[in-house]
C-alpha cells in the first residue's frame, strides 16, 4: 500500500519561460516518502498548471513513472526524492507536434504514435506516447547515493517498477514514456499467427505491442507513425495476449511501392 495519488489544478499562470518545443497543458510530478524502507509513506502528487484537466493521468502510469524515476533498484540511475519532474501534453519535434493528453479539450484522451529509432535496428519501430517529461533541472543520484537508497529498500519493495530501462541511463534531458511495438526479431521463431487480420500489404505492417512501458530520450523519435488498433478475435493466434496495431506507411512513399 501507499498514500493516495493526488491530482489537482491551481490558478497559477502557465510558465511562459519554458522550452518552446513544449506546448499544451503543463503539470508537475512530485514524489515524497518519509523513509525509503516504508512503502506506505510513499505519495505521488500531480499538479496541473494554469488549466483545468477533466481526466487525471492514469494512476498506474503515474506509479510506474515514479517507481522508475525515484525508487528504481536496478541500473539506469534515479532522481533525488525532492526533485520536481515537469510534464507536458504536447511536444514539437522536427516540425511535428505530438500529443499525450488525458482529456484533450475536455473530451477524451489523445496519445499520438511515433517511430522510435533503436540503436540496433535500421528502421523505426512504432510506439504509443503516454507522457512527456523534462528532468533537465532534476537532481540525479550519485552511484553512492543510489546504493544507500537500495540498502534501505525492503526486499519485496518493487513499487510498480514496470518501466523498461535496459537501453538508457537517466540524464538531464527530455524523455518520453511509451508503449512500444515488438520488433520481428523479438517474436519467437515457433510462433504461428493464424489471425484473419494478418493480410500482407505493401502499404501497412502489423505489430504486437509490449505489455510494459519504456522510458526513452525524446530524441529517439524519428517521425510520426500512423497506427490503427486491430480488434481481438478468438480465432487468431495471440502473442502473450498482446494488443495488435497496423502501421500505415506515409502517403508520400506510396508511389514507389507500385513502380516496377
């Protein structure tokens, strides 16, 4: 158990002195605990700035992010618990605006897709963006401080540390939280897909999504991705019950696909 995740608005004006790449609604994420060894003392506060957001950020998502940033026991680094993490609902990258908003214009959530470049892959992999974070001004733990924190944590204190970190160490820059697609190389060789929605096409490609989340530098984005969720069917094979999406190629590239 832990203290309640709270979300609130206040009338403070939106900070005008922010990176021009960030737009939309702004929020601050704070993590607090009396003792690292006492998980019941943990609390998370999301404070929106200068706007009224009808739907709060997903509580599981907030716990995962706080767990990764503040009480992560593995490699990848941690923030001091007094750090204030800034968050935004829009991010302009290379001329394209990406959104990750829990209630865009008070109607419904809007989470854009983007192509993510991994170091060992030639092509980008689509991923759904769940959150934009900026930890440029946060305090990172030294290795000694991190070891001291880990020594205080209880053996079974996992605190929803479900954000994959295997590729990146935290650094003072812009980050994104995503649910990434699974690359073909990650699909088991013995997996047979009998889904009726597995229709070969030059214009699109189908992907399975990971169950967990990933934290990545915002610079990993190479461009927008145009994805459509596929319905689940009892007749199709499933890869660990993972959601499925189809990524449609950019329209400007369609012409060369049909040239002989």
